[in-house]
């Protein structure tokens, strides 16, 4: 689905050669997986997350259970695939099965759907990494698939009316579910939505108009929101590529595209005075990037489109470990060029 067998082999090879940035990322990921090895599943009976901008403390507390379990499941599944140590695989399976059997009801109020959309993909990627393992037998796989299809999909924010990062995270959850279920009809629905999102969100100059002034924000906050939207869009683009649909250089009818947005991000980092919305201080950019590492998608895009400014940022802040959907991005993607798919470019 995402971390292919060819990518696993490439990561292993770099670990054996103690090649950076892979080896440092592996050491960190293995340490965290070992630290959480005996953690219980934290799935609640009822899923509900308050609004962040009304009660941030309650919001963070409510979603922490899925944030922790999904990210830990993914890291342990990845370490299991890289080392063959079954204790990590079993620990990941315990968390996946726990969510598939424990949650009885889902609220669609406040931030419940958004938080589920941006944290559950990591658990789906964990389940995919374990799919061929005897540690995750087919009944368990099917039960998790049923959980996603019958309960989880109602949580997606993909079809919300606002074309902003919430829709992007919902699209990522929907697409990862579609691929886990091998549902081609869902994949094509996600593809149509992806094209619409690119068309509505990214201007021909690469600016994400719905993020740059979110919540009346200017300057660094708008830059942060832009990264928060490009993270799920990048992961979706990579998922499509692995599935045989290359959208990396796709340009929408209105002239927007992921490549243009990435170039704009890099340009603003190098020339903050060109920022058209408020004041962007270069001295503050590291904070905008480092806060929970929402720019981890750089690891994916910079391998495809190398950029001097982005490369400098990556080198100074690795290993990247995003909170949402795809932790340990440096381990899986840092400077790794892997021929793990034969995708057909999608015409403009």
C-alpha cells in the first residue's frame, strides 16, 4: 500500500551499511517501539473529540488514545518488518485488534471526524505492513477491514464543503481505507476528489488560498497551515503512485498542482520577504516547521524534486517524526530512491 517490499529492502540495506539518515532514524524508531512495547490498547468505548479552538486541553486528551496507538502500531509494525522480531509485530496486532473490537459508537460532533481522519491512517498502514505475517491472521485482517468500512468511514471529512486541510486529511483516511479493502470503486472516488481538491486549493502560483489566512492568520501561522494541508496531499499522491496512478506532476484545470505548491514553500523559505500575506520571519520558520513536524512530507517530495533549501532544512532536523498519519518519515523515505511501482502519469 505505502511502504512496499522494495522499500523495506532498501531501508534494510541502509541499516546494514549504517548509512545516514536511515540509521539514526532506525535507532530512534526502534527505541520508541521498544519503549511502548507493553503499552495497553487505549481504544475508548465511545469516540468523541471536542473542538480544539474551544477547549484545547480536552481536545488533546480525547484524541491522544488514537494518536498514541496508531503511531505506535505503525512504528512497531515497521520495526517488525525491518528486524523480524515478532514481539514488535504482536504488539502492533494487539493495538489494531483492540480498536477493531472496542469502539462501539462514534460521535460526528466537533473535531471527532477530523481527529479520526488524521490519526487512523497510521494504524491502517501498520495493518498493511502486517498483512502477509502469520502474526496477523486473516480473521483479524477482515475484522479490522469491517471496522473501517462499517464504522470508520462515517468519520471521514473528505466530503466536507470547505476545501482545506480537513478535506485533505479525510481524503487520506478514505483512500488508505479503500486501498486496504482493495476497493477500486472507492479508489476512483478518491481520485476524483483529489483532483477537485488540487483545483480548489492550490493556485497557479502554488499558494494554498484556504490555508494561508486560516482563522484570520497571517505570517507564520498561515505557513504552518499550508504545511498541514500539504502533508496529507503528499501522502495521498504517494499512495496513488504506488497504486499505479502518478499524480506528482498533475496540474489542475485552474493551474494548481502539488509541484507548484512545493516550489512555493521552498521559495518562501529562501525568500521570506516575498510572502504575500503578512510578515514571514525567516528566524521563525524553524519553529513553524518543528512544531510537531508537520513538514515531514519534505522527505517524500525532496527525493523526487531535490531542492537546496529543503535539503538544508531536512539535514538540520532529521529524523522527522510527524504526529499525523505517517510517523518515522525519515526512516521510510529519507534520501531513498526506490523503484517500487510503475505508475502512469495522469494528464493535465
